């Protein structure tokens, strides 16, 4: 044991903690990556040197090293998106996706899926999501396969043709607007707004208690 051994122990600590900072930086860089699971660094001490002394043999550490980098598969938070094909898994499990050449099956927790031009549900890398088709009773049928919806089976857009508005406004109401969503022949959504403008002031009512015939109400508005 000498000065070189002590320097080596210190250098091993610097190297190990440098690797740990790399793992930590990777966690921070992927904080917004869909389905990303953080990692943690596990350290271990290096083989000790045994030195004989008057009190018996003593062990002197030779530094530290990075033993493993473990993935933390804890449940993440759920967030709403604007796509109805974005999926998430609660609890353990993975999505199965097939490579474009159908040579390998891969597993992922990232559920950012979309339909490609052929109607197949894929991830951003083009890997096809795997699953079973269901019959009318909700039971699985056939083998696991690509989830594909034939484009020719899509229904044509049905444009909005008629809108019924039912309203009961008091005489002293103020101007207001009401909006509804309508669709054109291409299936595009539009917001149609109807404006209600007050034209005349509130009318006066007169209820005579005498006369013939009694009880006449006149509105002028």
C-alpha cells in the first residue's frame, strides 16, 4: 500500500460519481419523453487489500465502482392529450410492437400511437402495435397481429343539416350568444355562434281592478 493506492481510490470515486452524474443527466434530459423510466446508479466497493498488523489482519478499501444501473419501473402520472389513439398502461405491462420488417417483437411503455396511411396503428418509429381482434361478444379471436382498420371501411362524413335551438328568455335579459359545433361535408368541425340582441325595452303592464271586463293586461314592447 502506498501513495499510488490512495490516489487510485480517489480516482475510482471520481469516475464512479461521474458516471452517476451521467445517469442523472439522462433522467433530466428525458423528463418529457413519453414512457421514459428513470434510472438509478448502484455503487459497490472494490476488492479490499488485507494488511497484517499487531492487532491482526485489517482490510483497506481500494475504492468504489459503478455496479449496475437499474431502471425504476414505478407508475408515472397520466396526462390528457388531443389524440384518441394515445394510450397508457396502469400497473405492470408493456405494449407489443412489431418492427416494419416483421422480424422482431419489441416491448414499450410509450403509447404515442397513430394510424398510418394503410390504417395500421403504429408508434412514431413505424412499429405496428400488436393485439387481438374482438368479436361481437367482446371475446378475442384469432392470433395476435397488427391492429389495422381498413380505410375503405370508414364512414363518409355526415354534414350538419339542421340545428334546433330552444330558449326561454326573460324580458329583462341582456344580449348574449350561444355556440354549437357543426360539421361540413369533409368532416371538418366548425363553431357556429348565434347572437341574441335585445331590440326593445321592457314593456309596462296595467291591470285594472275595476271596469268591464275586469282584468285586462296590455304589453307594449
